[in-house]
C-alpha cells in the first residue's frame, strides 16, 4: 500500500471510454503517459486543489500558483520515476545544470508529485522544496535530481 497522499484526482473511466471512443485499456495507456496527462493534471490541481491559476507561460519557473500566491511545480511520477530539475534539462542531448536547478528552487514553494501509474485515481503529494533539498543532501536523488518510483514512495512513507 502506498503512503497516504495529500489527495487524489479521479477520472470517470467509463465516461472517458465513451467520449474518446477507444477501448478502456487504450484510455489507461494514454493517460498513464506523462506527456499526455500533464496538461490535465496541471489544470485540475491549479483550480480544484490550489484554488489558484496556471503559470503565465510554459517557460515559467513554476506550473501553478495557489490562492496565497505560492508557486508550485507539478510533476508526474511514472514507472520511470520523476525528476526535480527544470524540464529543459531532461531528455536526449540535454544536460543538468546546477545553477538552473537552484534557480528553480528559489522560485517555488514546492512540488506536487502525481502518481500517474495509478490512473484513473491519481494520488498526489504536496512536498515543500525544503524536503527535496534534504533528500538531495542525503543522496536520495541522482546527480540530475531523478528519483525512482519505488524510492519516492519509500521516502514519502518514512516522512509520515
């Protein structure tokens, strides 16, 4: 059993199957891809959970603000894990830059990590940046700030 999340975003799978006109297993496969579900998760979290707004642009240092103006970065946790550095540092031909990571941290309150492998019921955890810094200092993140799915859940469980 995974550690208790901050909350869960839920989708009506039968309604999605009807609306999209594709089989249930394809709906699940599609929405367990972080490139596809991120758009929806960011919007739902910003409005339903944070009571705030989306960032003004994709190039911002954050994804959403809450009702108090705090800035949050929203990330998908998949079977491959997740990372905490800016998105422009992840992918083929890209490299990690410590200064860019520190700039991201300086501009946010924390991260909201969403376990998309559990779609259509997606648990999420709101984690202050101080916790990410502590994880990194303790060596729980890779050099490029990546963490595996298993290790993420293990660290969350330890903090409860």
